[in-house]
C-alpha cells in the first residue's frame, strides 16, 4: 500500500470519527419537557411537579441519543415513578429535545386487597394501582368472587384476594381483559369515570355457574340500593351495555334487574 493511499485512509477515518462525534454531541438529549395534554379543574399534576419528581428520581433520558432512545423503557420508568401518569407518546424535537406527552389517570375503583397496612388498592379504568388506602374513600367498591364447593359439596362464595400490590403496578387476573373491554364500551357511550362513580356504589365480578357452562358475570349495586346483574357480559356486550345505561338512567326503577342472554 502506497504512502498516499495510507494518508488518504487516515484522513477519511479521521473525518468520519469527527463527524460521528459531532453527530453524537448534536443529537444527544439535552432538553426534556412534560406536556399535560388534557387539563381540567380535577387535575392534581402539573408539568412543573412532574418534571421535579422525574428529575429527582433520575429517570429522564438525558445524554442518550435521540436515534437510539428506548421508548418502552423510558415510558415504563416514568409511569412507575409517577403512577398517575399515562404517557401518550415521547415526541422528539430535533436535534436534542424530548416532549413527554401525557394524561392524568383518573382513580375509579377501590379494590379490596390483602395487605398488612392497607385495605384497598385505588385503581383506574386500566386497573393500574394509583395508590393504596385504608378506606375505599369515594370510589366504586370493586370485588372479585368465585363460587367454590365446600366439604359438603355446597357452592359458597369466595372473594379473590390480591397480594403485594404497590402503587404503579397493574392488577393481573384472567377476568381483567374482558372487564377492560366492557368498561371501554361504556366510555364509548360517554359514560365517564365521574359519571360511573355517581351511578354505582359497588361492583362485583363473579363466575356464574349453570348446568351448561360457567359464565363471567358482573353485578352493579346502584347508589339507590338495587342490583343490576349482567349475565355473561362478554357475550352480546353492546346490547347489554345499552340496556344497563337505560336501566340506571330510569329514575322510576326501584327493583333489582337482570340482563341476561
């Protein structure tokens, strides 16, 4: 290899190295901002308080390349640090800034838990634990039960307990996928979380046993004191949601109701 070729290779390598260093410096994240997308009088979070907390816990992606940002990890770290945050997206503003676009999770349900210190997990519609509490406060009391046979072969109701939950955790149970779909449909009919809290006092999800099969059912106890049972709510859900909303909007109904197949 001639001297001229060697000099050329060294020069090109040096230029490439300089370019890489410059790009690394230019596209390294230096600025991170929080952006609350939906504001209302009920908000408890502010962009300033969010940034203060995230900085104190050292979870922001400073000094990372915008091109190699691990969005899933950053999102998980943020939502774990502040359980009330629901990250919508991480928006890159070139060359070196990130906007955390988020909404504030709304606590809806108080789920009974087994805990030496707390009695309830306060969760949102995604069944993410926002906080732990000694009381159910003003939230909808939510329980999960199953019918099991005792020693005398009688069916008895047994409450399902949830252990070792912490703020920031998602509740896990095989019922929850169908429940989320049910409440998502309720939201499509503009039944907001605050409206649910005004309508219902307790919700019980239970396995209903019949001669043919077992069905997951849901029982609403309204603030007026009567029950609305929805049998097999994952089947023909749209009709059952409409019927439920019709029942609870009728102020003249004062007796227990059943919505079946």
